[in-house]
């Protein structure tokens, strides 16, 4: 290469120019894949989607107070809509979680698409949404197999899908993986793998944690509402909710919810009525119990005992996490937005930004709640175990029966049967 350059410098200018052009071309493509943060193109700023009626009514106010009123009004509207969805039941809450998940995924993927829009990567958007469908098919299929075994058992067309669910899910993902490899374009390899990773990290953060939200909801609506309220009281509440209801401690809200079966009972599907039900005898977790106060605190409080339901103690742990660790989800989202020079993820909600701007702390909180439930709350579920036993073959059910009977006899719970 150096010899050719010397020859070009000595007189063969055409050869030198061709070589320089080829080398410069390679360098140019290399630079495209190794851009610094300062080279990232500006994302198109979001449009102002504030309703005209608000603009006219608040036209005389400064931008600061105008944003305060818009944000406050829409916050109250969202709280009202959320309360209505809670009233409509668990199924509607599941649809809400799924809708929020899809919108959050769209907002993050759109940022990636806009940042790298000049490359016109083939199939990027299509494959991103395809992978979203694959991951949701896997997670929701697992939920159906786990919680609706009786319902599936009665429908032959679903039995095949449930039996081979993981294999079907893997096959669907594998098809997307092969399509991605086939879509690779020379000189854009590194960037395409960046975007492949972008999509998968987004799926990990959004879809996986949305699935955990659904799992928390099945444990009882209170495990869904109290964590959300905790984050709201540390986020939106400081802006609007705290202005009106700031004197209502969260622990009192938890106590109020614990009094109703609708909030504390696990969500179960009734195959006879084809609907979700929340009816049960509340566990000890939600019943008042008497606790002795440590001697040092007895002097201060002037009493020896206190009546609390155990969930109130757990709500302290949830609110502590929401106050100390939950905000790091917001810090993470803020760092992400600064990295790509944007103020909000989207402009879906005037005064608030995108859906992801409102859920950045919620997803981290939902993961903690799921881990907390599995570690300190959830025990063996007889109802869930019975559903799984009913799916077994008759021979397998007899083996389980014989093993259980032998175990109960050995423990002295059952008397051995007389044999003639």
C-alpha cells in the first residue's frame, strides 16, 4: 500500500486517487459506526399536543404556571380514569398494563429509530415489533398455563398450544433471529447489532417487568395498588396529589384497602362463570393482630400493645423502597434522555411527556414487589396445586394420592385402613 502511494506521488496520480478514495471510504464507514456522543443527531423535538381549550383558558399565565395547571388537571383525570378501571376489575387492569407496556416499548424504539434514521436500516422496526409479540406470547402463555389450567383442560385446541408452548415460543423467536441475520447489510453490521441489542434490552426492561406486574396482580389487587400508590406519593404526589391529599399517610390507605376482599383476595379465574373472581376468606396477613411494643417505646408511646394487620408492616417496607430506591428508576430514565438530548420520551400526555416518563419508577418498583412476595409472603398455594394435579393423567393422579396418603398415615393425621 505504501509503495503504491509513493508511485502515485511520483506521477501515477490516477492510481493514487483511486487508492485514497477506497481508503477514505473505508474510514468514513468506520467513523459512522464509532461516533461519539456529541455526534449523535438531535432527536426531532416533540410537538405541543396541549388541547386548544387549555391554551385559550391559560393564555394569560406564564409558561411555568400554565404547565402546572395542565399537569395538574391531567393528573386528576388520569387518577379518575385509573379508579374507574380498578372498579371494572382485574381483567381491565391487565389490559391496562399490557397497553402501557406496548406504548412504552414504542416510545423507546422510536427514539432509537430517530437517532439512527440516516442509516435506513432494513426491517428494524418490523423485527422490533415481531420480537415484542414473541416475548409477550411466551410470558402470557406461561401465565395461562399457570393460572388457567382447568380452563385449558376443557378445550382440546388449547392443550396442544400449552403442551408445546415453550417450543413454539422458541421457534417464533428463532424465526426472528434468522430474519435479522438475513437482513444484515455490509458496512452497517456494527450499527445493526447495536440496534438488535437496543431492542432486546428494551424488551428485558419493559416486557419482563410488565409480566411481573401481572404476577403481583394475581396475588391480590392490594399488591398492585399499594406499590403504585407508593411511587405516586413520591413522584406525581409531590406535584399535585400531595397538594390535595398530602396529610393522608400511605399506611392509612393500606389499612383501608386491607378491609375489602376485592383488594386482598388473589385473582382467580372461575371456569364456570368465565370471569375473574376475587372472593376468599382473608388471610391472617390482612387481619388485625395484637403486637407487644418494646419496653423503650412503651415509655414514649404510653402503651404496651398495638393492634396492626401484618400487611401494614409490609407496606412500610414497600414505601421505604419506593422512597429510597424507586427514584433511581427515574434517574436512570433521565440519564437515558440526556444521552440522546431529549426532554421526554414522547408527547403523549401534555405536561407529563410520554407514558414511559410516568412509568420509569413503576417498573423497578414492580420487580421489587414480585421478589418481596416470593421471598417473604407467598407460600404453597393449594388451589394452584390442585389445578396442576387435575391436568395429570389418571395413573399419575393415583400415584400422587397413594404417596400423599402414605405420608399422612406416617404423620398420624390419617388412620391406616383395616384390611380384611
